[in-house]
C-alpha cells in the first residue's frame, strides 16, 4: 500500500474522534484518534491547494501554498494559545524546525541514498535556503539573549518580540517574492506532489475550494479535542507539555509533507526533497512563529514572547548548522541521512527527560 493510500485510510479517524469527543470518551483515546484524524486532513489541505494552483497559475498557487502549507499546525497552536498552553506553542515552533531539518531531511537522505546512491541537487538554491534558515534562527535567538537584560520590563520585552516578528514577516514576504521571480523552487510547501508528479487538474475550483474549507473545519474541530486532552495525557504518561509540543504536535501537523519529501527523494529528485525540508522550516521560522506573536496578542491582549530556553536554542542551532553544511556541497548520501536521524533521536531523548521548558529550565 502506497503512502498516499495509508494517509487517506486515516480519514476514518475523523468521525471516530468527533464521536469520542461527543460521548466524553477517555481523553487519551480522544488525543490519539484526533491526532490520527488531523494527519489526512492536513494532507487534503495540501492537495486541495495544489489543485487550486492548476487553475490559478503558479504565482497565486505558490502564494496559497506559502500561506496554507502549515495551516494544520497553526490551527492546533491557536487552540493551544486559547487554552493557555504557551510552552506547548513555543515548543511546537522549535519542534517543527528541527523535525524538518533532522527527521525529514534525514529520512529523505537515508532512504534516497540507499536506493539511488549519491544524489545531487542545486547547491545555489539549497545554499540560499540554508542561509535564510540560519538568519531565521538568529532572529529567534536574539530576543532570548537580550531578554536577560530587559527581563521585568514588559514594555521592552513585548516591543522586542513584536519588532523582531515584523522584520521576520517582511523577510519571509521578500523570500517568497524572490522565489516567484526565479525558476528554481525555494519553498518546500510550494514544491509538493505537483512538482514531483506533474499532472492535469483532477478537481474543479469548486471541488478544491469545498475540500479546502471542509478539511480546515475538520482540523479546527479535531484540534480543539486534541488540545483539550493534552493535560490528561501529560499527567497519565508523565510527559511534559514541552515534549508533546516539540515532538508530537509537529509530527501530527506535518507528517503529510514529510511523506512527500521522502517520496521524491526515493524517486531521485533530491532537489525537490531538499526544498520541502528546508522550505517548510523557513515557513515555520519566518512566518508561523511571528504570526503567532500577533495572534496571541489578539487573543490574550499580550504578545507571545519569542523567548526560548537554552536547550531549545541549542537544538535550533545544531539543526540549522548541520543542515546548512549538508546543503552547501550539492550532494547527499545515506550516511548523512543517518547522522541527521541520530542527532534527532538524541535531541528527542534529551527532551523526553526534560521536565518543562519554563521555570526549571534556564534561559541564556
């Protein structure tokens, strides 16, 4: 059975999750089935967006992909903000970035290398994305470093996070504009099944729009159930809210895109695979993270501070640097993939034993 069929089969968990929530089932069951149901809905959002791109043209289609690529995770984090789970929100930002760079790229390089041997890609595009990624990580690090000096001055802390968020959104817009004016793909979420397997549109604009709206509504419903069960899951298994945010939520929201990256790597289209992993990380760092700052402001009256723990910053820097090194030479092999996966497993194990991201965890 293909990856796509497996993902579509998971749609059965959508009604199961809704029924379980309505019947007041065990929160652990609700959490599991809601997570499984979100996976195919996120895949449908990506598929519907790609179908719309066939009708609207590459520029508008690329813009849709650039804004809706992480819709599932964004919706989950909005409900987490409403529930006051800000540690989970910030952890999911870090988890998405390191997951794309270490887990997704690692699996792509490992499986693609084992099947195809040495694989090559355009080092200029990959290098540009890697440079943007390091810049984005620096932008996320700056508020954390300077927070030590201005801690307690809420006006300064809010102003710093908001100012950095505005700069990041502008930079993301410029990077999207640049990708539109150049032939080589620059953003992973705009380089998915359409680029991997060119085909004519199978859905009309009306059908694509209805699927997009329906999948989004489904994710909204399941996200509320998922977030509502987080506290119970943390208490039952002794997991920290931080671990769920940094490992589990990114996997649930992005697994469909992860599968696309691995599929194109197996087909020896490593340039597209690198664009997915690097581009998705860029979207989270330069778009999702700063947007969440202002969404939190609208929902709570206070912005989300872009202040991360030392452990999160170390993980971000490690992932960005190793990904940049791999991207610079324009070649990849399976051992590089194994190294990326090893780093991801080490970080996941370390975060599993970390009690929380705040309070007991020191900031730089």
